[in-house]
C-alpha cells in the first residue's frame, strides 16, 4: 500500500488553490474538513493495519510534485513493467501531476 501523508495545512492550501481552476463545488474548507474527518474515521484504520504488517510505504506529499512523483516511481519500480514505465506521460497526467497548468476555464 502507498499511503500519501500530507499535513492538513498543506492539503487546505492545495485544495483551495485547485478550486480556482476546477470549479468543483466541494473544493471548500467545510467539505475538505468533512472529507478529512471521514478519512480518519474510515480509512486510517486500514492504513494502520497495513503499517503493522510492514505492507505500507508512506510517501510525504508535502514536498513538491516532482519529488512526490519520483518517490512513487521509486517505490513502484519493482512492480512496474519497464516498457510501460518508459512511455511518456499523457497531457492529462502531466496536468494532474502539476507538470502543466490546468487549462483556462471557458467563458
């Protein structure tokens, strides 16, 4: 299991930043707090179970996007088909990874 750990303050900044580009109605502090509380209650116990079995790799996502991507690539390398990994990223993947800006909203 890959567990993406990120401090709440960083999550808040990123989600509110994303809200400027995506137009998602749930990109606000109230919805974010609800999602975070739900995660802690429902998902974190599963993460803890995997950690207790040494089957969890924790990735610090408070770093910049390229550093996080490199950590994920390194942690998945032994499980990834080399020919697949060598393919270039799609435009959508680059946007989601923050390697390209979100497209401008159409008026």
